[in-house]
């Protein structure tokens, strides 16, 4: 059974918040978001925007990149510009778990890196 989208990132955030011994209300206030929104993020129902994740990371005293890394995700902007449409589609697909997204990214990047650029199939 696969996890819901953003659930791994939400679990990491919840664990870090609990390790910091902060209530959800305290943490939401420090991060600059609403308590219900934080709850949705922690339960994997919503994926935080980069701006929200930056606020959460500041509240946890870690970098947003560290949170992505712990969740097994690539931070936004790590992709090559030409590949971003495919990688964005993979990242945005709510049917995929974080692990599935990471695997698809790796497979796609391996195909792109291994294939000759611009070569057309022979007939």
C-alpha cells in the first residue's frame, strides 16, 4: 500500500515538531501558518508551498533542503530546466508516494542522461 502524497514530508515535520516539544498551535504560530493548515500538512493531506516550507524549516531551525532530503525528495530547483516539465508532473501527481516519485525521477533522469540528445530513430 502506498502512502498518500506529501505524507512522508508531513511525518518528518510532525516528528521534528514533537522533538522540539512544541504544540501544534505554538509551532503553527512560529511558522506563520494556521493550525488547521499545519495539521493537513502533517497528515499528508496538503503539500506545503516552498514559502510555507521555508517558514516551517525556520521554526524547526533546519533548512528546507534538509526536510526534503529526510523525506527522500529533491528540493525544487534541483532539476535541469529542460527536464522540469516531466519532473514537475511526477512531483505533482497525487497518486504517487514520495518513494514512487523519487524512483520515477531517478529512472527518468537515467534515461535522459543515457540517451543520445536529439538523435532520431533510424528507419
